[in-house]
C-alpha cells in the first residue's frame, strides 16, 4: 500500500493528480451548490414557524459541517506530516486552514444574521455560534504559526503539532461550550437542531451539503496545487508549468 | 540502570530550573502583581457594589490567572534555547517527555502554586462570599497545572521565534476555554448552594488528560524548534 | 416554486434582507477565496519568469567573465 502512495509524496505527481481532479471537483461543486441553494431559496416550502428566514439553513449547516470537517482533515494531514515526514501533507495544512477558516466565517456570519430575526440580536451566545467562533480562533492560530517562521519547514511542523493539540481539544471545547450554554440559557429553543425535517426541505439541504463537500475539496485542491508550486518553484517542472501558462496569461 | 539515570537527569534538571528561577525572583513576583493589579482595576471600572463584584469575581480572577500564565511563559524555554541547553536536553539519553514534565512541574511550583495562595486576597478584594473561597482555591489548584502544561506547549512551539508573545496568546487562549468554563461553573454552583462535585471531577479529568498528553506535544515541539 | 412572483421571492416574507445578506456575504467570502487562489498562481508565474530571467542573466554574466578571463590569459600568454 505504501508503495502505491509513495509517488504522491513527491510534488510533481501530486500536482498532476490534483490537476486532473480539479475541473471535475469544481464542476460538481458548482452544480450541486447551485441546485441545492436554488432549490432551497425558491422551491422549498417555507417553515411553519420561522417563515422564509429558515432558508439560511441551506448555507449555514453545510458551512458549519465542513468547517469542522476541514479541521479534522487538517489534523489528519498534520499527523501524516509528523509521523511519515511527507512534505505534501505539510503543505496540505497550509492549503486546508484558509478554506476551513472561510467556511467557519461563513457559518458564523450566517448564524449571526439568522439570529437577528429569530432572537432579535445580531449576536447570541448560542452554543453552536460560540464554538464556531472558537474554531475560527483555532484556525487563525494554525495559520499564524505556519507563516510565523522564516524556515517554511519548521513553520509547517510547528503548525502540525498545534493542529493535533487543537483536534484533541475541539471535542472538549464543544462539550464545555454546549454544557455552559445549557447552564446559562436554560430552555431556549435551538433553532439549528431540527428534530424532523420534511423531505421537501431535507432534499435541498442534502444536495447543498454534497455541494459544500465538493466545494471544500475543490478549494483545498486549488490551494494545495499553489502550495506545491510555491515550494518547488526552483524545480524545472514547476517552472515549466508556470512558464507555459504565463505566456498564455493563466 | 537506565531507569535510575532518567530519574537522575530529571532531578538535576528540576533542581537547576528551580535554582535559576529563584535567582530571578522578579519573574515569579511580577505575574502575581499583575493579577492583583487587574483585580484592583475591576472595582474601579464597574463600581464597588458587592452585588456586581461578587457575581463577576470568579470570572475576573480566572481570566487574570489565564493572562498571567501567558506573561512569563515566553521565558519558559527561551533562555535554554539561546544558550543551547535545550539542544543538550534533546540529546540526553532520557525520554524527552519525562524531562518536559519535570520542567512543567517546576514552572507550576513557581508560577501556579503562588497563584493558588494569592487567591483568597483576590477573593477578598472582589467581595466573593467566603463560602466560595475554598472551591475557588481548589479549582485553581487543579487548573494551574493545566495552565503550566499548555503554556509549555505554546512556549516550545514559539521558542525559536524572536518575539512570540502575541502569537502565543493567540495560540493558547482558545485552548483555555474549557478550563475557564468548568472552573467558573464550579465556583458558581457553590455560590448558589449546589454541589460542585461534578465540575471538580471534570476539571480533574481534564488535568490528568492534559498532563498526560502535553509533555508529548512539548517534546515534539522542542525537537522541531531545535532542529 | 414556493413564491408567486419574483418580487415575493426577493421579499421572502419580510426576511429578504437577512436571507440575501447571509447568502451574499457567504458567496462573496468563498469567491474571494477562489480569486485569491488564482492571484497567488499568477504571482507564482511572475516569480518563476523572474527567476528564470535571473538565471539567464547570471549565466550570461558568467560567460562574459569567462571570455574576459580567457582573453586576459591569452594576452598574458602572448607576453
């Protein structure tokens, strides 16, 4: 199995493989996101309690899901980077972190905007919003550490250790924040956890979730390709890739 | 033979750290003064009424403790890194996580324990009801070893950076949140007259987890920083 | 279609501002991420070309120096 994986530890092979994936991932992402959001916005029936404001769910829930999924992915990359010393995995940390941070921001922003018509405030210390805010800080920490060092390799390894420390802490932070929230808010209705959703709402939500999965994958692929090129810029193959494209104007 | 020598290394390093730190007493005293001053600022900012002070006392003392833990943490490995003894530590024929745990213990002894002893003074200044003093000190006693262990991770990660101060707080403060929540909740539930048993047990569990895993992370971070 | 007309779809039963604000900002944020990725690639392409040019300049300089050196040694040899 490792023999099969080994070529992808080298930059060029991974770059080409990701290049083959990128158009498919982008097309799937565009298709599923457009269908999911369009269906959710215009064709799904309004919620009997929240009216049309619930339509934010079609972007909020997928973003929240993959903001956490991306952190897990980053931690797995960090583990591979530290244990097997594979450089592509180190670069994957730098590729995943900004994508995860933007998804976290999206989840945070949509949650806050949704809170305004529901609770009457732009910011409510709701358990999910609070833990998304903390997740954003964790992402920023990893990114800041990654780029803080003059030596890129040291920065990547330090960020990898931090990502692993973070992933141990994320469940604890979640549990503590939810517990804290139940302590202070008593019996507020959680608008995000719907016990049962009618199929007409669930279908576009699932399509949107699939769309965000492809979107996350496509964004990470794009950034990982950039990161590989950046690190291998002195190699002839990378210059060839960029030089050819520079003449055509990207 | 090997086991005995690990203990010897550990003892020597802890004794050395203690001696060095005791020679620089201001590093121990200044964070404590910081806590007292922060605690003093709050009544001036929000008014000296006991109703509001008593409510925020736990939070203020704990946040001040978190911030003071960050203050001196940059120096935890900095001097050892600059004079090369951190490299020697890596090369010792003893498991690095054990040595890291030794350094964390010394740090706690000099920075965490005094904070626990100082807590009643802060509680007095903030008019925390006297029934809650014991539980406040207990949460600090359980929580400060976690603070020392986590700051050691952050300090080891940023040791080779010239100025890691602001970055260090960005990395560490989000990780302190569970500690803050459970510690504050323990004191809170004592104040309202219910048992804080559950929260204290959770804190103790977190402390054991942190003290088990943090030395491994510190060791890995030192290896990365030294190379 | 859950709405009778496009006006109603934009109005969203009074929640239009919140719905469109969150959708707009979200798409903008993700769009900026995509554009940033493309810009980074463009910058890398410029850097690659610059690096290549520098390498060529260096090679030319070295060649010139070698020629000058050769000429010098030829002059010396003639003396």
